[in-house]
C-alpha cells in the first residue's frame, strides 16, 4: 500500500536492536536508551502498527551480571552468559513496555526451528497470533540450545535472524538499528571524507566491499552481516533501513518515510510465504549450476528448470529437497524444490527430458524443478 505522496504505508515492522546501540558503547545495557526506543515503539502501536523486536544484548547483560571483565572464549561460556542475561533482558523490556500498558512475549528461535516447513509455519502462526492480540514479540536466538555456527545450527548473528523474522511474518519494513548512521563509502571511523550512502537499489560486489571490515568488540555482527540480512529481506519484497538508533525518534521518522541512514530497496514484489521459506536459505541441501539458456528461461520467461540446462550438481540431496540454483558466472538465481535426487540429476544433466526415463528407469516429470516450486532472486 502506498500513500498519495508515494511514501510506503508500513503496517508490520521488524526492529532489530544491536548490542552496541543498547549498551551505548558501554559494558552493560543502557536503560535510558532502551526506554527511548521502547517509547517510540509504543507510539507506533498506538497508531495501529504491528511491531516485532529482534533484540541483542543478552550476552552483555549476562557478562555484567556475573561481574566478568574479560572475554571468555568458547561456545559453552557464551551460552552461559546468554542464559543468565536473557531473563534480565526480558525483565527490562517487560518493565519498560509495562509503563505503556503493552504486553510483551519472549520468542527464542533456532535455525532448526525454521529449517523444516512445519516448524517454520508453527513459528509464523505463533508470531502472527501474538500480533493479532496486540502483543509485542521480543525475539532472540535460543543460544542456550543452539550449537556452534560451524555446525550450521545457529543464525550466527541477530542481523540475519531479523531478516528471517521479516520473511517469516511478511513484514513491510526491517529496521537494523545500530551505533552507526548507515553504510558509508569508507569506514567513517578511519576516514574523515567518508560519505553516507542514502539509497542502495541493488546489493552487488561493490556494496559488499564497502561493508566488509566493520566489526565490534561486544557485538557478533558488523556491517557485512547487515548487508547479508538486507539482501535476504529485499529479495522477498521487504524494505530495509540501516540507521543510527540514537537519532531522536528514529523509528517513527523512518516508518513515516523520512530519509535517515541507508535504505535498501526491495528487489522483488512481496512473495508468498512458501517461496519466502525457500529463499531464506535455512533448508538448502545442495546446488545446481545451469547454462545461459536455462538462466534466461528462469529469469525472463518464468520457465521451469529442465535437465538439459544443468551443468553441475553439488551436494547430496533427495527428491523434494531445496537447492540453490546458480549460473555459470556464480550468480545466485533462484532456490527451488527438486523432483529428482542429486545422484539422478548427475546422470541426466545436459540431456533432453524425453531421455530421462530411459536413463533412470523412472520418470518424475520433465522438470527437474517445476516453475511453481521456484523462488527467483
């Protein structure tokens, strides 16, 4: 929906609050900063908007509560800090939102929760029901049970989690609020002539290069993780803004269309929930590389993926699994549900569909991935 002045009408908004923002750059959460942010969310709730908060800060809260002044390495210790800090974080939000007569709910998610379709739908239904009841969900990763990022069971940072949540609930807007004003042409902390980039129409290699190298001692993610999150969300039709959360009334001003920070424009129209799930990357089991003709058929003709256009098969996957689809130049074109397992695709790649039955002794249709089971980037 668009207003007459062409400012988008944002009904459902995901707000990600980073550790550096919530601590004010210190070692513990800053109640004054949190109070200001909560007041802004409360004002939007009065306007009838639906808000979900993805909040960092549990680890910082846990470290402060335990009186630890040094960093402790190792995933188990991080999980201990989050376990101690998460309850304190939720208590702080409950108290602050209570001043505005708003009920909050804790939602702890892991990749495993969203990796299968049933878990994805259960999480979606719960969050949507909370919004319908006027509750503000406070979402974080369930670090106590999630394991090392190397095992693929963790989101790894709340930037990517917030993008997953935005896809999960069909959000209109994702706000990534941090301690920096947005994406710059260079690191503003190192170069005085760095300029803020107000709008990004497409995230390409140049944008990724600008984002690399900015990290924080207390936060897990840096600018590069925010760019990764923006890529995922914009591919599903979500508007994304990276902005300084310390700006006065920043949430309300952004929701009203004011130009603050860096805005990333959607690269697609809103797409259905099932295709959002395919694009989220949580359930990908393999990879297909296709030739230029097949790539054009997917991009411009909205066609299915046939065996003749497949050049390479990577990974071991079964019929019905989700795979990523790339062109020969390495561009991620789509994700989709395959009609054949990886071993069978390896046998039929590059051949005409009418030969499939003779090669495999079985035929599950001419399409390796049907157009109805494709989500195009």
